[in-house]
């Protein structure tokens, strides 16, 4: 239980550090994640459109 809490704090600290030291790269990473999610959702929509058509 304690290890999970410490790991969470370390991860949050790393994210904050990354945001402050490399904001452009952090924004690019977030943008890439959202682009991937949107692409996946579009592909899922195409799949169901083809299955139900």
C-alpha cells in the first residue's frame, strides 16, 4: 500500500518537473495522446459502420 502511494507521488512529481522544464515537448506529448485517441475512435466508428452496413 505504501509503495503504491510513493510511486504515485514520484510519478506526479516527474510530470510536474517535465511540464516546467520542457513545456513545448509536454504539450506535444499530450497532443499526440489525444490525436491517438481520436484516431482510435474514428477507426472504431468505421469498423462498426462497416459491420452494421
